[in-house]
């Protein structure tokens, strides 16, 4: 693969991307292959949005290649509490991102390749894109048993999923993106994509579990770089363009005006969590206090990521109803978020009655409520 990062190629890309839409028709038609120099999931998702929103694809198709450091990416209409282990993500410092396309949840790390195919809506055809990927894999390693399913997945050995797919269809433009497992950390993948939440009811789009396998497991000589090169070569062949990849920096405002605002928006709590479809949580947990075990039942309705209704059911003789009501009152309207709940609880505990036993009980209840999130 020839990586054109020269001033000439950067200026050429700048001209293509920054020309007003009316002027795109005068640019050369054909295909363009771009690769991000960043491994930040928010920056790379922002590039997808930028190209979709700003680039005229009437006479041009674009392939965008990118890789991310550890991140979990959920679909536009998904529920993160339902899809992954948020507590584990925080412990491992793994980013959570919500993309603008539909589909299910995926785990990314540097052993995973991401491919985005941009076209006009009329020319959109995800099956052809996936067949292109399979053809590239076959050209690289003819012995690989890989094929595309009717669900637009790529399977290895007829049973292991190595690629998932999703898409965004705009009024005139569209993009289809897919993953390709080369050498991802499957132990982390399986652990973070397993939700610990019980009693959660939601109309959000659920992911479909599947057995996965790395291409590296089938052929240890394969690398992500080899796979990227093979796919870029096949793309260039099919679109009859030069086989070269233009590197771009997703933070370059001179090349991509407004890109940093798009990146910031994708990182906000309001986008990642607040866009979650309304859901309810009905669960129980045990609290151990001294020599007794207490069953506590909690019911919540959460809308736009905020607690809309909250009920905590526990014996009146264990904690005065007024104290429990104070906690419920504070939680209602707040973010369904351990950080915000911790702040609220800390404030409440400051005004808790100066009774050691009551304080200990209320503190225990608050700690368990935080653990629910």
C-alpha cells in the first residue's frame, strides 16, 4: 500500500473536501481511499459524519479506513445498560461511543479494522461491499473459508462471525460500515459486551449474540496492515483508481472545518446516554447489615437517560420513610449515572440525622443504589 501523505496529496484531498457543493461536479470522478491517523473512536466517528454531511458523492465513492484504541460502540437506537458492562468499562478505562447508524454493539481495539463505504443513496449496496471484503481476503489467503450471510455478516468456517455491519441512509448520501476481526482481545470483548443488569425492560434495538473468531487464529501470519492493504487494493481495482491511501488527521480543522465540534458532541453524556430510548428497571438486591439480610426492591423508569420515576421498597422499621423519600426525591429527575448519584448522595448524607445507626443504614442503601448504575 502506498501511503500518500505528501503536501500534494493533502492539497488534492483538501480541494475535494472543501470545494463548495456546487463545485464538486468539477472534481475528478471515481473513488477515493482515506485512512485516519487517529485511534480515537470519537474522532473517527466524527469523520464519518463529516464526510456524510459535507462531501458530494454524485460522481465519487469513498472508502474510509480506521482503527480504534479500546472502545465499545453502540448503535443509534440502543441502550448501553442493556448492551454492555458499564462498570467494567469504567474500571478498564474503555471508551463508550454511540454512532449515528443503527445496528448492534461492537467492541473495538487495535486488533479490529473498521471500513466505511460512502456512496450516493441510489448506489448504496452493502452486499457488494461485503463481497469486496471477502474477495480481498480470498486474494490474500485463498484457503480462508469466508462468506457473506443474508444478515450482512461475514462468517469464517461457516460459523464464526468476523464482521458485523451497520448503515446510515441520508436523503441523498449513504454510508455502510463494517468491522473485521484480525487480532482483537476476545477475552475483553466477551466480558465487556455482557450486561450485568437484571430486570431491565426496553424497546431499544437489541444486539444478536454470535460466536466470534479472529482471522489471526486461522492464520497467525496475518496482520491488520496486510488486511487493510488487501482491501484497499481490491477497492482500487473495482473502482479503477490508483492504489493509494491518503492519510488524514481527524482533528485538522483546515481540512475538515467544524470537525472538532462534531467530535465533542459525540463525547457528551447527552449523546452517549441521553439518546437511550425510554426503559424501566425492576430489580432486587440484598443488603447485609450487622447479622441481618434485608431484601430491597427498586423500580425505576428512565427517559433520556434521566430517572423519571423511582420507587424503593424496604421495611419501615428498618429506615424511617421520610429518609427513604428524601433519597427518592433527590434521584427523580437526575441522571441515571453513578457519578451524579454519588454527588447527590454525598450532599444528602451531610444532612442525615446525627444517629450512627441511621447514618450507617442510609449510607448502605445509597451505596447499593449507586451500584445499580
